[in-house]
C-alpha cells in the first residue's frame, strides 16, 4: 500500500507520499529449516537482501519535489520459530511463536527534479 503523512521539522511540516512500492529483487543466499522436538519448526535466513523501487513526492512551505527511489537493504538476518500443534480435528496447524529480524545496510538512491 501507499504511504503518506507529514512530519514536523523545524519551522514547518513536510508532507510526503510514497507510492507504487514494488519489491523488485529478493535474495536468500543462506536459509535453513530445522525441526525443534516438542515445539515446531525453526527457520533461519542469513545475509538476505532485497531491492525496492517506489515513487515519492514531498511538499513543504518552501518547495516541492517528486521522483523515483530505489532502496537496497542487505545483511538481513531472520530467525523465526513456528509452533505446529494439532487442532480440534487432529490436523496440524501452524502459528508464528517468535520472530527476530535485523538488517545491516540500507542504501537509498533518490532521483528527483531538485
């Protein structure tokens, strides 16, 4: 979904809108799944990266600008634990018990008129 809003900086507000957000690339160079006896499943993703393209525009009392942006996020690490209990009918269900995510680097390239 699009993101819009405003932030107060110094003497005025900055209105922003981010639209047409598209994930254009995802890489999982290291991923593993293991069983945890009596608990469920552990998913570990290491050193992942993703690229996101989007349109943006900002407006202040002094100026306005629009453009495109590319965001590259790298060194992403995810550890998730899923429980796998049986439901009332005896079928296995799955639910997220815990999740920890960290990212190392974020590179943002803004292309605009100004």
